[in-house]
C-alpha cells in the first residue's frame, strides 16, 4: 500500500495533468467555512456549538497551540508504518471516527456514508447511540470495516440490554460508554433557536427500531409520535449512575469496554479498577461543561496513571496531522476525530468524509516523517518543547 503521504502527490499530479484543484479544500478552517455554507443555520449551530461561552472549545485548540513539536534530523524515515493495534485489531493508523449523532441534519447520506468512508480506509467507526440511522444499517454500510458502538446508557435496563445485544449481533466489537452526557450541556446556539433534533425524532432511530423500547409504548410511533419522543426523553440517560453500575455493563457486554469523557487520573484509575479496558480522554468537544479543562491538558496525567495498564484514547480539538502526533506524544494510543469529518460529510457525503480522513492521514504521515519518526509507537513527550505559558 502506498504511504498515506502519497495523497499529496496525487493532488499535485492531478493538478498538473488536469489543471484541477482538489474537489474539497485541505485546510481545516476553510473546510469548516465551506461546510457552513452547505448546512442550515440550525445544523451548523448544532455541530459547531459548545457549552456556554465556548471557553472549553477554545481551550481545546489553545492546548494544542501551546505545545510545539521539535523535529529531529537524519534518522532514516524513508519507510514508515503507521499501524497500531487496539484490542487485538490491527489498524492502518491510530485514528477513529468519533461518535457523532444526528448526522442526517448535515447530509442525507448521514452515518452510513461516514461508515463507508472509514471502512474504505480500514479505520474504525464509533457509531453513536444517537445515530439518525439504525445501528444495523450502519453495520451493513461498513461491511467488513471495524466498528465500535457508543452507548448513551439508558435508564431502562431492558432497552440497555437490547441495544447491547443488537450491537453485538451487528458486529460492533468494542463498547464506548459516554460518561459526560447524563444531562445535555447548556448550549446557547441551540437554545436560542429552541432547536433540539431529538425532539423532532432525528437521532433516535436506534430507539424507534428497538423491540424493548417499542414494548414500552401504548401506541405505535406513527399513531402517537409525541409519546414516543417523551418515552425516549424519559430514559435517554440516568444521572444517578455510579461506578458500581459498570458491573451491569460488564455482565452484558463480553468485548472491550472503553469509558469516554474521563479527564481526571483518579477516574481513570477507577475505570481500570472496575475492569474497564480503556478510556477516552475527552471533554466532548467542549459541548458539555463551559470552562472545563482542555482535553489535551488532561491527557498526560491520565496516561501517566493508567497508560501502562489500559488503553488511553483521546479526542477534543484534533484538527490536523500534527495534532494527532502531539496527542500520541502525550500518551494517547490513538485519537478520535469529530467535527472535521462532519464538515466533510456536509460538503460531499462519503467522498467528503474520505477526503478529510485522507488529509489527516497524509499530514500525520508527513509530520511523523518530518519530525524524524517512522511510526506511532514509542513517541513520547520528548517530541515536544516545554509547553508555552497560558
Ligand atoms: C454534532 C456532534 C454530535 C456529537 N454526538 C455525540 C454522541 O452522540 N455521542 C458521543 O459520545 N459524543 C458525541 N459527540 C462528541 C464527539 O464524540 C467528540 O467527543 C467531539 O466531537 C470531539 O471534539 P472535536 O469535534 O471538537 O474534536 C458529538 C460531537 C458533535 C460535534
């Protein structure tokens, strides 16, 4: 397989032969601007919005900006291997698609298009419970591609078990349990438009197709859609959950379990002690707690606490290949990309997502090589200059 960096040669060569620029831009900020033009104001607000003043989103990016790579020279980086192994599965690169719900608001092809793009590159899709298409449809779209299921852990035990069984049956191998969204964060962009997709029955396909969920309705969904939405709202999440409850998930899921939204090393230790297989250091892209710690700033302590024992993954603020490199240097085994691939989806469906992923992979490959490395293993904080203040 040609190196991921060859995407660059492909772009230049195609330009030389045809005079054409690539169909989508390669700069993440430019891609977001272009995607914004293609989305309704409500959809863009939902994707771009953060909690409160947006301080956490800004902090996520600032934390990357405060850290600088220190390239090393003359180290033979001619042949590179970007692959990594997560839970026994070999992946071509340490990159996954973060769970993002309600994608049909940005493009009609929604989650299946993103899953096809990921599968085409061999990267795992982490499918959201709040997907606008059912987990079975997305599994079909991803074919042989690796796939994980993200659980918004419902209050209702029967629905929880049913979702887990369906995910297992559809070939999802790892379970990602999101811990930071028992309640929805305060999001002014959505509040000011009184816009919450779920109440319009977007992003609840996995519930509306679930036998255990449907068993709790007095009438079929079409006869009383409001009652179905109310039933969903009543069970979406349970803020009374504690560490002890994780035993229930262990009992009903026999594959790896990863807790998403861990920012404190003590919580990472508790995850390990509860028999969990990994954590995602994440603040949900700044969508939940305004003024929360930047995920990248939380990463070194979490990796230091449990990185030798369980798998530490990372998301929140990854926009470039260099960002991936920085997160790996600070202790992540792999990173999840969120908003950038949603921008790709908005711009061009599957092709747009594929483009964004190829850009990230190419830039990651080039950044690795240009800093004197041949792969993701063995990267350490020595790759970075001491962080700049503030
Ligand atoms: C529009 C949108 C929807 C999201 N939906 C989910 C979700 O359903 N489940 C989940 O665990 N995280 C969800 N997330 C959070 C992402 O998984 C990830 O943590 C976040 O996008 C990382 O931040 P970044 O996109 O700024 O890099 C969502 C994020 C966005 C932007």
